[in-house]
């Protein structure tokens, strides 16, 4: 084993044009009232890495163009589809009509472990709430599930962009495992591109 050189890693990267021809994973992130533009930029970068379908930025969440978002997004605002919708309830209604399962990343009286996702829950919309207050109670009345990342230490939460990354990659793991088991190899190569053929 050896660490790959920067040039070797760069050779695996897609161009913007190539990305337009690859499928996106059916995960939408709904960011509601996130305060920090740096956190939003970090989530953009995660969304690009996971090639998810879209970001919906709602309420007071900062949105591009914004210099603080760009500082942590590292141009991911150019590769991730996004939309600003002032009212999260309008956004959720659109998702509901498109037959998305809607889940909130939140600790509630009925939350399920983040690892309890199953393939039948896709396409999936994940609501990510405010850094301090989380997902509003009123919004929780409009979700199908609440998903919780277990905390084993003194603190009861993670940084919002860290928690989002964990949740997105768990969702991606569940979806791709089902996807790779049920689709022909040629279709997988078309969808995954180099991420499939290089492994």
C-alpha cells in the first residue's frame, strides 16, 4: 500500500461535463435555518462527494453566491444542484408530491437509529436543522421518520456538517448496496462511472 500522489487522485476526478452524464443518488438534503455559511459550504462539499440529487436551502439558511459558503465548498456550489425555498413547508410539499420519504435528523421520543435505513425508503429527503435548536417541533409533524446518530460521550450532538456527512454516507451505503445487488454490471458502470470501474 502507498499513498496516492495528488496527480493520481486528480486523474480520477470527473469534469463538470462528465458529471452531467452520470446519475445522481436519490437523496435530497433540506437545510433549514442553518446559521453558519461555513457549515453550508461544508455540506455542499459533502453533497458533491456523495453525488446526491440536490440541496434545498430553506428559511434563514445562507445560499450562494456567498463568500463564506465558497470558502468551505471549494467550488461544490458549481457541481451540486441546489434551490432556495423560503418556506420549508412548501419544499416538503413538493417532496411529498414527488413521493420522497421525509426524515429529520433529530433526537425525538420516537427516533430510529441512523443505521436503520432500508432500501424501500428511497428516494429520501433528509431535513437538517439549526445548529442550536435542531429541527423545529412544527416541522416534525410533517416527517415520516426521525433518525438519530447515537452519542456515546458527554455531548449530545455533533457539528451539523459532521452529522450530515455521517448520515449522507450511511444513506449512500444502504442505497448503493441494494443498487449493486439488483442491477446489471453495464448499467452500474453507466451510473457510477470511474467509481465503479476502478474498484
